[in-house]
C-alpha cells in the first residue's frame, strides 16, 4: 500500500487529562447527507484509548508547509502538544492547530473494530475553511514512506 498516495490529516481530541492527536492518512468523505467522514486508527496506537472514549474530534487537512506537524504527530505522543504556540483549544475542548487553512469538527458517530484497526465514522458539525474557495496550493501527501507536496499539474 506504500505505493498509493494518501492525503495527510491530523486528528485531535480534547480529553480531561490533556489534548490527544495523531497523524492519519486514511481520511475519507463517506456521505454528503448527512455529512459523514471516516479514518482508521491502529489498535496499537498510543491514541486508541482516547479515540475510543471521545465524543468529538477535529480533522486538520495539512498543506505541504505543515510536514513538520505530520512528523510530530506520528512520533512519541508525549511530545505532540508540548509547544503550546502550535495550537489553541476550541470552546468545545478540541485542539486546533495554527496555520491549518481547512479543518472540520465532528462528533463520533460509530467505531467499528476491523482487523488490527478501528474505523472511526464521524458526523461533521463545523467546517473551518480559510482557503477563499481555492484549493490548498500544495496539499501534503504520504507516498512510499515519506511526506510530499502534491503540486498542481498543468
């Protein structure tokens, strides 16, 4: 599967004992009506327990300029939120990463354990789109074990 490019997102959750987040390359839009999204999380993830208990989350769509965040949120969980200048909590508690032009807040609709992952299905409740109706110039993609910018082809 490493030869199939995937968009890069970061999922964040607000928990009583602090924020939780992880990089996810399995994001998909499931339904327009109702607006449902999905992604997978490995059962071995340090965030699986928090994800299983969460009522809501934020999915950040990353641009090439945020490669450092994708790397940060795919490593040791204790380092993900140590730099408070990188994020701000919403009034609902979920952390939002600064500099992310497009993100969605969603409530957890269903969790389906499948193989060694859990499929998370969530209902979109809020969309933040600061792209001015233009696509992100260089979305971040994961391909062949590395992060790359997906540049528009002409």
